[in-house]
């Protein structure tokens, strides 16, 4: 059975004194998620507001995407379909045996 769902997304940008902030809101019908992003113009760079908008918006969307993925992971866990967790972390640097 085919199904089409539309989730509205609203992106708002605020710029003040070389800092751009973005807020993106996603409404799924059952959940509302909000992502945030910030971009700052370096004092030695030329202020180009469009670039700040792009960076802040991209960061806000990336934040939102991470939140949505975590919600999906929890939902998968709730129905017993989650992939196994890997609680160990990869070691960095030389192992004692190699030192």
C-alpha cells in the first residue's frame, strides 16, 4: 500500500553583529523537533550574510537530523528491532603490546 506523508519544516534565521543563528523546526504530526545552528564571521573575513545563513542553516539541519535519527533508534528499540549496541570504544594511540 502506497502512502504519502508531508512533514512541514520551518527554518528561521537571525543575524546580528556578525553572528547568524538558525532554528529549524520539524513537525511529524506526533512529534516536534527543533534544531539549532550558529555561524560567526571571523573578524578578518569580509561579512557576507548569505554565507553565514548557509552555515547556520546547515548546522541547524544537521542538529535536527541527529535528533530525528535518535528518535528513530529509540522507536526501533521499542519494537525490538534495534541493531545490537556497541558499548566499547575504539582505542586510539599505541597499544601496550606495541609500545
